[in-house]
């Protein structure tokens, strides 16, 4: 094998290897998806008599610092109240910081950070320390991305809302499903969820920071529907 | 010799391109879940998710993972405030009241996903949401969505 042949083979090998690595990386990050789906209209055959009789109510639970909320869940396919169970949600603490240690941010907007994630312009992280506890006998999945920061005139239409930027769980799978978590029965899960808002907004609303949990997820690990929200809510002081 | 140098340079460029793909470069692609019952809005009534930050000009992703629900029709709403309901993106025409967006609504059957084209980012808006109409009443819907995609 002469030198030019060797060089050509080496180049080909490197190109193929790198291409495969890039594809694997993008698949892991969820940037590309090999799942094939039809977007064309098809007849809908999903309804059934029991489903058509089901009625639930939208879940919206707002918690201020130190408050505990309980969300009731039940299976709409069965629609028995006896199947209801509790998911306890507690806002342990809510802090404002320029640092963002141990939190994996999924994207950035107007905030400017140094190399260590410290914000150096007029924005700050608001970190909500939240505990979930599934009081049921079965595990279920929920979405930490459904927890929003709310501030300003709480309980009114003028309330301001900030979207999750990341939390303290490792990104060990697809970024696409990063916000989904599985809650085992009677086990507490505490997450630090990060939001970013302007310092001027924090200054104005430092006594009116809260979180709002609006939706939930009801499938077990195998994708089977277990429970779905929502029967009602209740709030109590810690 | 020159070919070998070129091959090494190409190899290094390929390797560096991998590390250039950070999570931030992916945009706001993580899904959040929206759940709602058709009974709540009487079915057939236009509804919209809360708005999320739009970081690039990619399509909005929506996956209909309905539990007891069926198909839904979707479009994109946009705003410069995360706290507002937003208005219909121009790709989908205008707000047609009880009919939702006036054009280009996307039919998303249960269990499928769709990438919704939009002009949110190009037109200078910061936030996007999914407007939708549920096709079956008295049932429970949920869907996953993200404002950006790749």
C-alpha cells in the first residue's frame, strides 16, 4: 500500500467515523428523531363510550415559599373517584442568585454569562427548590417543565410568568425529554428548578415570587396510562 | 505529504464540529406537557398553551399524546410577553374567533407529531405557543410541545 493510498483510506475512515459520531450525538440529544409519523389527516377512531363520559378539570396550583399543595389524580378511562391519589408538591425555598451551580441549563436568552455560568448583566437566576411526593402505590411520570415561576400580582390576570430554563438533574438522555421525571410511590424527589428574570423585576416583586404547576403526565415506564389529572386542588400552610 | 496534511485538517475540523454542538445551540427544544379536557372548553373551542421562549426560526414541535382524546387542529400563536395569550402567527392568518386560526391549521391525529411552520422569530416576536382545537368533546387531551426544533 503506497502513501497516497494510505492517505485516501485514512481520510475515508475518519470521515465515516466522524459522520457516525455526529449522528449518534444528535440522536442522543434528540436533535434528530428517526421516529416516522404521518402528518396526513386520518379518520379518528380513538373515542369510546367511557372516554366520552369522562370529565376532568384543568389543574393549576400556585405555591408561595413554604407552601404545600396536593394535586389529586385519577384514571379517566375508569373514572372512579376511588382511584384518586395524591401528588404532594412543596415549595421549600426560592432564592435569587447570579450563580447557577449544579443546574443544567437547556438554553439561554438575554442573560450574559461568564465561562462559569455566572450572570454578568442585569439578569439573575431564580431557583425554586421543590419537592414532589407521589402518594399513590404506582409510579408515574410528570413534567418539571410544567412548573412555571410566577411573580407580580399573584392571583390576577396581571401575573407575570417565567419558563423553566433547566434543573439539577443530569442530562443523561435526550434533551427533548429532559423535563420528564418518574416519581416512585411514597418517595420524595427534590429538584432545584432554574428561571431567569431581570433584576429590576426581581427587585419589584421579591415578596411575590411563587411557582405554578399547571399540567401533569400520567404514564408509567412502559407507556401505559396509569393516571391523569385532575380532580381538584387544595393548598395549606407548611 | 500535502494530501496527508489536508486529511488531518479535515479530520480535526470534523472532531471540533462535534464539540461545537452544545445543548444551547439546540434552542428551546425540550418538551413540556399541556393537558386539558375537552369538557373544560366545551370541545371545538380554540384554546392556547402558555407561551414559551422562541430562540430561533425553526418550526414549533407538537406531539398529540392524547389519553382519551382524539385528533386536534393546531397553529402557532406569538407574542412579546410570556404572560399574554398572544395572537395568531401570520402563517396561520388571523384569529377567526370560534374557528381558531383562519388558514393553514394542521391536523394532528392522536399519537402523531407535527412541525408547525411559523414566522414568530422572523417577525421579531420572542414567545410562541400552540393554539389548538380539540375534535372530540368530553374527553381528556394532552400533548407535548416545544417552541423550537431542529
